[in-house]
C-alpha cells in the first residue's frame, strides 16, 4: 500500500472524527429547547418549562437521577450540594413532582422534593413582592449621563447589560427599597408577558438611586439548609464535569490519530524511494 493511500485514509478518519465532535455540540445545543428524552416526548403536554438551577438535598445525603418517573433504573447519583439545571417538571398521578435533568451524556429525572432552588430573580421577587410599591415617576427627572446599568435583581451583583436613557422608554412596574436604602425600579420587558407570571424571568432592575454605578454592594440572600452528606456518599458521581466524557474521548482519539499520522509519515520519509530495478 502506497504512502499516498495511507495518508488519504488517515485524513479521512480525521475528518469524520472532527465532524462527529461538531455534530455532538449541535445536538447538545438543541437539547436546551427540546430535550431528547422518551418520557418527555410522551408527556410533553403535561410538562412545565422551568429552566432554573437547583441543588441536590436528599435526606440520605444524595439524590438519585432516574431514567424516568416510571422507571426504577438509576442513571446517576448527585451528592448533596451538587448544582444542576432542571429544564422541565412533571407531576405524576400521586402528586409527586419530578425534574428533568439534561447533560451531554444523558437525560434523567429527579424528585423535586429532594432539591433546593438556587436563589435567583424569581426567588427574590417571591420573597420581597410584599415590599414592592407602585412606580410614582421616581426616575422621570433623571439627567441623561453615563449608560444605565441593568441588574438581574437588587443586590444580586449580577449585571445583565447597559442601556442609554435617551433611546429607551422604561416600563417601570414596581419600586423596591433595599436594606441599604437604595431605590430600585422593576423594568418589565414590554416584548413579553413573562414578568406577569414568572416575576422577572425576562426583566431587569435599575437602581434608581445610583443608576450608573456597576459596583453596588451585594446583598447575600438567605440560603437553604443543605443536609450534610457522609464521606461514603462524597465519593459518588456529581454533575460537575459530567457530559464532557464523550467529547474528551473524541479529542483523545483525534490526538492519537494525528500522532500516528506523524509517525507513519516520518517512517516512510526515512525509508525514502527505492531505486532497485525489478528482476
């Protein structure tokens, strides 16, 4: 077999592996919107979109990820304190709520009673909605200056963007005063109605008292109590770093293929062309 044929074959395998890596990334991106899960497909009409982060908090120090709410097959185990995302929830006939977990390697379902939500804008609005006041033109007299900072919620420390008041019509719905005396305006996204039912899932907060300051103090939220896990359970699998094994394997395969190609080329180059005449 000639060197040219060997090289073409190796390059062909390299191209196939590279395509597989790219394709796997595309599939994973699609799963964010429509999970590739058999149970979800059969019960999608009964599932509620959540898209929030949660922490494992099982009574035994961990929680089990099941193949489906109807299956006794274990997919994975998360020790308490492990954070993961739940895209959809489903409530079964026994009124038990399950959450769909999606990684690069699998989809599975966890019992939501064994989780705690990671504090976010929805948590903030649910906790403080009784303190919200109607907007009374507190921001109308603001003098146009530097870009206005948008926050996920008051005291979050999470900047979501910046805007210029000159080109923006703010739709303030509520005003909230934090523990430091700073006034905040709740600005709903007028292109959607999510704020009405989900408390700011697609909305932003502006610090009316100091609208251009990116260094406002962080107000730490109340954190749920997490049941401690035993040393034995700490050795169990967690979601951190999961979903990358397939890509890592393909990356190693590509690296090995490149190395083999280099060796083959070097060996054949050392041999050089033969000048012997056929007998």
